[in-house]
């Protein structure tokens, strides 16, 4: 088990290192001068432009040797200094991001967990049941082929614009100030529901199909046939199949994290939900490179942390990893 | 490698890959003796495969012919603003009087281009790394496996975000190349796992004894035994590249000139098509992507049944 965790942690540390290096390299080795590009494209007040120029030069430190720039970059990073936002000048990027993260997590975590749970249950039910299979399967394929933003757009249009049942944008009603009140909580929930539903539905399709295929595969396995020939009840066999099929689905969850985050980003953009996706859009529109790079690092850290959590869960549900065997090489 | 372990290695292919693929692999290598005629026989009779193929081919025709039907570019201001679909403008017009049909057909072209180029490149890299790692083993495998795992964990879209943001001029081709460069890992892992299990087979030993080199063995002995899996992975990569490009375009990091389906949705949301109820602006691009990618997935299920005798319905 120790070896298992050591291996995993090694990969995550290496990945983080690579990600930070990419983050550092891209502005420096892409064609063109990023400082000039930023300044010419950001429409700043003159005094802001001046201080930005000075600031950018000192941050990029383009006159210093490369290894020095690289070390400084890490130094700033470890101090939690990701630069100053252009869009919300002069607020530090870290603060801007930390304010947005709770909204993204509030969407992403429930949508991910619930869709995984419900998709697994439904997929397992559908396997080898003709009429369910014929309805859930096509629906699942359509859902999983739907671009996240398109389903979000459709839901926003149908339930926000046409019927007016749900609000179209924002994280809470503009007439309210954040407070610990029932009214505010209700408003939060009201604005949260559609983006959540949209994320949930797209992810649900993929999990249902995956589970259905895995269960069918498990029911073909020798142990399932053996149990059947012993006269074990069908429910018992299916339960064993389900538990075995869960392992690859869990690996799948780890691998899908990046896609889910991407889905959350675009869903937030559709609903103008004040999470990381909204920041990304603003950063792109305002040429706020520090903000964009900060969001990149936050996403990487979040995905790595979630991966590690899944590894821990894996140890709990897969006894092979505990006894030193390598159940999964991921 | 034993049964259950192999299964999990291969199941890794499922996520990026709405499955179908996993079950085909489970059936093991396809016997080479089987004739091409048999595959064709089952392929033509498989409704999922035929229907999926028909939809994709239909969109391909629209992408090829559509732009020829209009004599103006996708971004030209040609008509009255905000018109619903009519005889003059089949899909209506945008807030600026651009022809949505022209945008849609040109966008379809970019979609197919990104899918073929991005998916193809990812497939090539994945196969190259997977075959090399699986066949060579040892230190080469360790290094390549580490590389694969690192790229696998890094969220692809996040990398594409910052790369695209720093590009001053963005085109569909560079976008496809970047997508190809980042979305290969699950193919590499699956190919590696299969190569592992194939390289100890007798026919591979025989080829080695007869003096064949590593590359020849991979191309002539190993790859043909997983050709059905490779084909299906290619289809899934195509779908994945299309969805990824749409996401990137929607965020506003799509092609700076020209049009794509993701960019159409981006513009529609940006200019309040939702609030104004201009459904003709945002329904076609999403519907196009969903139909193409969904048909590809269903085609894959069909292919699975064609290649895997266990799944055939007679």
C-alpha cells in the first residue's frame, strides 16, 4: 500500500512540476512579446498602463537569465503570489480566484458525485433488460455526445427565457446582498439549480453507458457463470457484477475530472455563474493573462487533489491495492 | 498479465471513450484467418452502424456542398438583422444580419477538419507511444508510461486555454494540432496494455525467430490483431477532438478569423440570443455537434457488434 501511494504521489508531484513549468514557459516562448501584447490590447487608464508596464517588466524580469526567472516564478507561487489581475486592477489574482472557487465547487462536486452514483445505478439496471436498454442506451449516447454548453444553452433558453421559471444569470439575485439569511440561501439555490442540472445530465449519460457495458462484460465472466450454475439467485450475481464493475468506473471518474471541469467552466459561462468559468471568460475578453494562468494552476491543483482522493477511495474498495498487489496501474 | 488486471487496463479506455470499445477488447484479438467478406457481411446488416454512418455522411455532404449554395462568406453582413428562418435565409440571420446557414455549413467544415486532424494526430501519437512502450518494455516503458500518466492527469482544456490565449492569430489547423498533442494518453495506455498481452504470443516469437525487426513485428504481427480496436479508438478520438474544440471555441479562444460551431454558440450567448429568443442562432450548431458525435458513438457500438462475435445478434 505504501508503494502504491508513493507511486501515485510521485506522479502527482511530477505533474504539478510539469504544469507549473508549462505555465511559466508559454508566455516566454510563444511567438511575440507578451508584455507589449498585453499592454496594447488591454484598454487601461494611462496611470494604470504605466504601473502595469513597470509591474509586468519586474514580474517577467525579462532581462534576467532564464533559470533565475524560473526560480523567481516558483518563489512567487509558493508565497501564493500569482500576480495582479488586469481585469480587476489592482486586486491580486489569488484573491479573485479564491472568491470564485466556492461557486465552481458547489456546482461541480454535487453534479459529479450524483451523476456518477445515478449513472452507475441506472446503467446496472439497464444491462440485460431489453426495454430499459432500448431507452436508456440511446438517451445516454445522445447526452454524452452533447456539448456541455449546448445543453446549458437549451436549458437556460427553455426554463429561463421562455417559461421564466428559473433565473438566467448570476449566482444570486442582484437585489440581494450576501447574508446568512433564508432568503439569500433560497436565491442561491434557485440560481444554482439549472447549471447543476445541465452538468448532471451530460455526465449522467456517460456513466450510465459505461456501467451498462461493464456489467454486461462482468456477467459474461467465469465467476458469474459459475455462480449461476450453482443456482445463485440472479440478484446476487448481478450484485457481484456491479461491485466488480465499479472499479473501472472509479478509474473512469479520475480520468474524466478534466472533462468535467471543462464542462463546469462553459456551463458557468452560459449562466454567467460567478465561478472560475466566468473568470476565464473575463480573463480572455480582457487579456488578463495572470488571471488565466492563475485559474490554470488552480484547476491543475484541484484535479490532482481529486485524483488523490479517488486513489484513497480505491484503496478502500479494492483489497488488492491493500495487500501490495497492483490492482490498477493508473 | 492476468485477466482482471488486463480488464482494468483496458477499461481505462472507457471514460474518454464512451465505451463499446472496452467490450470489444475483452473478446481478445480477432483471429486473422477471418475473411474480409464476413466483416462486410455483418457490417451491412448492422443497423446501428449503417444509421450512424448515414447521419455522419449526411453532415459531411452538407459541409461539402452547403458553402457552395451561398455566394457570400459566413461572416458577411448580408441580410436584415435577427430574422427567423425564411426562404431567403434558411436558418435565419444573426443580430448583425449574418446568414446562420452559411455559418453553420462553414462551421461544419471546421468541425470535420478538427476531428480528422486532431483525432488523427492523437491516434498516431498514442499508437507510437503505446506500441513502443508495450513492445520494448523495461526502462523505455517506464519512461513512456510516466509521460503518459503525467499528460493523462493534466486537464487538457486548461493547457489549451493558456496556449490559445497567447496565440495572437488562431486558426483551425493549429487548434487541431494542439488538441492532437494533448489528447492521446488513453489511447497510448490501451494500446500498451494490448501490446503487452500480444507480444508473448507464439506467432510473435515465430516472427522474431525468423529475424523480423521490432518495427516490422509491430506493423505486421501486432497491429493487425488489434485493428478493430484501433479503428474504434480513432472514432472516439474524432468525437473527443470535436467536443474539445467546441468547448475552446465557446470560451472565445476559437479561430480569430473564420467560423466554427463553437464560435457560433459563443456569439449567440455573448449577444443575448437567449434573452431575445433567437433559437435559430444557437440550436443548429449544438444540434450538429450532438448529431455527429452521437452518431459516431452509436457507430462504434455497431462496429463492436460487427467485430465481436459474442455481441452479434443473428
